[in-house]
C-alpha cells in the first residue's frame, strides 16, 4: 500500500518511499529514517533544493509546529 505525502519544499505529492520524514527533537530538525519517531513529522525530498526551500520559506518549522527558531544543521548532510 502506497501512502502519498506532500513535500514541504516543493509542495508536490509523492509516495512516502521517495520522501524523507523530518521530526523536531528539542527544536532541532532530525531525520527519522525509521518513520516511527513520536510527534509531528514533515516530509521532504532528498533533493537539496527542496530542503533549502523548506528551510528558507520556514515551511519546515510551520509543518512541525515549532515556535521560534528550528535548528536545521543536521539536514545539510542529506
């Protein structure tokens, strides 16, 4: 069964196999490879352009419902 999610960077729908789930842990964006971490998750393509769009436009923080600054340093390794 394929579940479609929206990429917060480019706003296109893809299957979850093509997207990476991001969660917020203590206001730090973390990649959830197991796709089972507790809390809200946001999905983004592994493409650097989508990741940067999500960070710059603050879509990632909005999707994760984080108030204040979200540390996205760990996402640069994607």
